[in-house]
C-alpha cells in the first residue's frame, strides 16, 4: 500500500468528517438566526474560497486539513453594523448558543447512525463467533470450551460476529466484570479471570482468556506471495506445496506459521513440491516486533478452499427499521465505550499507549479503503463517533468547553467573564497539545516497531 494511497484516503475521510461536523454548526447557526461569515475546511492560509448565499458566506478550503471551523458574526471580535447586531452570536440566547455548540458533535453522531444503517441494511460479511482450541490452563479451557464452539452472547449481549465477540469480551474484561458466555448448543459457561492487560489493546489481549479465533485446518500450500517479502526473495511461488522444514514434516499451514514465527532472522531449509517436482529452498524470515516479541514473517499467505471460508462466514443484515435501530444502538454503545476508555486512561487503569493519532488514523483509512467500501464506511462511522465524543469533552477550545461555559451561564444568570475564558483557553490549548503529543508519540512508536 503506497504512501500516496494512504494520504489520499486519509484526506477523503477527514474531509467528510470535518464537513459534516462544521455543517452541523452552520445549520444550527442559521436556524438560530445567527449570521455565518465563513465556513472553512482546514486551518491556516486559504487555498480556495468562494462567496455565495443570502449572507455571502465565504466557503474556504485551507492549507492544514486537520479540522475546520465556522466563523459567525460576533460583536466581541470586531465592529458589527447596527442593522445586523441582532444576528450576532453573542446576542443569541444561551439556549441557542448551546444548540449551536452541540450541533457539531450531534452531526457526527447522526452521520455514524446513517453509515451503520447503510451497512446493516446492505449486510456486513463477518466471521462467525467461533473459537479455536483454548490453550491449556486458560480460563476458557478450564470452563470446558473446545475448538468449534460458537458463542452467541457475552453477559447477555448478542455477538453476531467474532468482531462483536472480541469487543464485548474486551469491554467486560477491561471493567473487570465476570464473563458469562452463552453458546449456540445451549450451554452457558462462566470464565473466572481477572482484569485484562490494558497495556496495548491492539495486541491479542483475549489470548490469556483462552479465546482465540477458530482456524480450520489449511493445507500447507502457498497462495499469495508478497513481492518484497522473504518468501519472494527465496524464490517461492504461488502453488508451492510445503513438505518439510529443516527436515521435519510440515503438517498444515498453522504448523508452518508456527515454525516461521520461531525463526526470525534464522535460515529455514524448505523441501517443497512444485507441479509434481520436488525441490529445496532456503528462506530467512524477516524479524518483526509484535507486542514486544520478535517473530519471523516471510510475506506469504495460504491457498484456501473458498468453501472452507464460506462455512466460517456470516452476514449481519437487518430490515430498514431494525437497521436504523441497530445503527443508533451501535453508535450509542461505541460512544459509551469510548468515554469509558478515556476515563480509564485518565485514572491510569488503561495505558495511554492505546491513544492513536493522525498517522495511525491515516494508516487505517488506507487499509480500510483497500479492503472495500464496506470496511471504509465502517471506519468512517467509528471515527465519526470518536470525533463526536472528543468534541464533547469539557475542555476549553472544544465544543464541550463552550457548552461548559453556557451551562454555567444558565445556572448563574450571567455570561462567563472574558478573563475566565482567556485562562480557560490557555489551559485548553495546553491539554490539547499534550494530548496530541501523546498520540503522535504513540504513532511514531507503532511506525518504528512496524
């Protein structure tokens, strides 16, 4: 995946999310009778601008694409003609100002609901919530779970796919809640496990529970060979049958992967079969850091029988009304979970290493676009929810900070003083810079570690 591909899809994603967010503010301001002077996508020097509409609003595309803003008529920011003074933001009632500030995040939540509605209406392909053989001694093994078990509910919450199973287990595990799993065969089991390791939630944090994805037995036949991987350098081709590694027979693809992971930077002598003829090659797996562990990878995937994959897949689909309800529920659940994780980071219960910044978001944008429109729309919905939640935090300079001032005005009966807002602005800027620094540092750490 090229850097240009990643950058283009990142800009497309950010552009959509910013336009929707700022249009929420714009529409609310217009409905409240406040004049909008400028609608800007991006910050800094304008690249393109045009005026149109009844109020000759300036629509601008600016140089820095990390956000946007809506500038409204305001007597605190310059001279306002007497004929238009009644359309100033500062003269709007406090409830109208609350509505304008809240409309941006609300637009992001509404976008997420619509996107999830489209996905549920279209149908989302997903892996069934099947688990593999739990490692010995893990809570899942002790509870009697075996390979092929299908988990339908976690603590009473449906898990229509393995992704939802992982999310629900993660959510309950981070909170330290007991885990009660309901299976399709009618069994109900309880996992006795402590809180999950939250140092890096991008790792397979469920493995200590014994919950691993079900992988059917796959023949040791190479399917895809990445052009810049160790397999390509060694001379492997699609269709090669792997017979033995360092003199030991290769049982299946899982056995092959295990051997490769155990030999980072070390040569493996491979006996293989190609179009009925036997041969021998030596491959040196690339050393890759994965969750603090050095493992080997060769850049090759298996040749899989489509019928085997079809048996593992399901489709999450609902009718128009149910899809809308599910979209709203998904948006709500994701919002609450995001807030929970932020709160646990502040309290030190979850590591700040889980905070992602623009580089990680850009990477995910490119990856999801490569996988197809369903993945990209799902990515957009998730980031839209995160953007809505982030903007509602009571931090000065964010929408939540403005809402905090306006709510204080409702209770005191007078606006917050300019001095208080000035001090709040400095505190808010410091907090945001710290947050961005943490996120960017984590991005760079991920980039360096691969």
